[in-house]
C-alpha cells in the first residue's frame, strides 16, 4: 500500500513537471513581485495592464497553429524593419535614444518587436537550410537600424539569436574564415579611427558612439551614479537614488527593499524557467529545439547580465530583467516568445515547416 502511494505521488509529480504550461508559474510569481514593488509608483497601473495583455497574448500564441506564423514569418520580419525605420523619423526620444513610437499614452519599442520577428524568421530559415551569410544579412539589417536609435542592448540580443542559430547551421569553414578576417579588419579600422581620426568617426557614426564608449569607461572608473548607488543599495539593504529603479535596475531596488527570501524566490523562478527549456530540448534539428535554444540563450544572457550590471560588474547597456522590469513592449515580446515555446512543446505536428 505504501509503495502504491509513493508511486502515485511520483507519477503525479512527473505529470506536473511534464505539463508544458508549468513555465507560467515562475513567470506569474516574477510579475507579482514586480507589481508589489511598483505598487506605490506611477508605473503600477500601466505595468498591470501590460502584464494582463502579455498573458493573453501568451495563451493565444500557445494555441494557434505554428505553421501560420511560419507562413508569414518573412512578412513579420519586414514589418519589424519598417517599424525600426519609422521610429528614426517620428520616434520619441527618451534618455538620448530615439527608440519609441508614441501612441496616445502608450509607447511601442520596435526593437523589442524585432526580437520576436527575428527569432520566428531565423528559425524558419535554419529549418529551410539557408546559408550562414544569408541569415547573417537578415540579422545585420535590423541591427543597423537599431544602432541608429541607438539601442546597444537590443543589438546584442540580435547577435545572441544569430549565434544560437549556428548550432543548427552547416558551416563552410573557408567562408567563415574569410568573414572573420573581414570582421577583424573592420574592428581594427574603427579602433584606429577612434584614437587617431575621431572627426571621421563622428561623420560616419555620429556623436552617439562616444556616448556609449563613455558609459563603458564610466563603469570601469566606477563614477556612474547608477552603478555606484545600485551596489550600495544592495549591500546596505537600503534603496538610494537610482534613476532607472523601475527598469534596468529593478533588481537592486527590490533586493534593497525586501528580505533575502524575495531574492531567493527570484533566483528560483529564473532557475525554474531555465530548467523548463533545457528539459524540453532534444538533439533533433526541428523548429521546437531551434526556437527553444534561442530563447534559452536570450533569457540566460539577460538575467545574468542584468544582475551583474546591478552589482556594478558589467557596463550599463540597457538590458532589462525578464518579467520584472517595467515595460510594455518588452513584456509582450517575452510572453509572446514563451507562448510560442509552449505551442511547439505541446503540438509535435506543428514542429515541422
């Protein structure tokens, strides 16, 4: 009798862990922590609205036929690039970056939409066995448009999406060698211009490049108010002034405000999300594995980079903390990606193009 009870409990636990929707639990917990922190701020009601809308999108995308998204992935990619182009002309400038389209009281960030469309389209291209340089070109176009905003964090995510796809692409070593030499020469040329011909560099890239370099230098010298105050806030368990405490530096703000239990819960939620993706991936080259591998790497990078940035161990480049940081476009993109992941894990017949 005892063995039967143990066996039933084991089967019940296994059933729960195999449920493809279980990833929603840590996401909801992180969303609740975000709302608790933002409750007394001006961002609370907007964030609540963003979470509800994002969750609805997650559920919808977890149920639609993925072949529909595959069919229109190219057009989604084109729309994303058109939005990136549009924001350069009519976008709203915030903190020196022209990256938002303002609609009534809400703002849309095209670089976030581009992440979603890029993952969907590149997954399709990898399955169709497109060559590495074609896929690289697909990544370069939104990267250039995003660079002009500028949004360094988004460009790095595009790069991570591309690098993740390399696991499933047959690579020509000769062509990769030629490409690597070109990249090294390009970087060397720009380094030379920075130190010896800055006027030419400004003509090419504008003054925003120097702003980004200054942010990296300020990190190295530890004279950036956000870096310094976030580190002190975490260590002293008392929140100091941090300009972006609702967004990029929400981790430092939450840890300084609440006890160690909340910190453990946050890390446990992220660990649960990572385990979900790892456990749902196999060695097969199909849409599900390609898509999930990209999302896993995106989330791993964003979580660890943001936390290390809050600890003043890495430069500030605009990397929000998944499911905690304030932002509508960011939350919608994340939940849409999660919804598609659930969809692919639930419906094997949707996996192939």
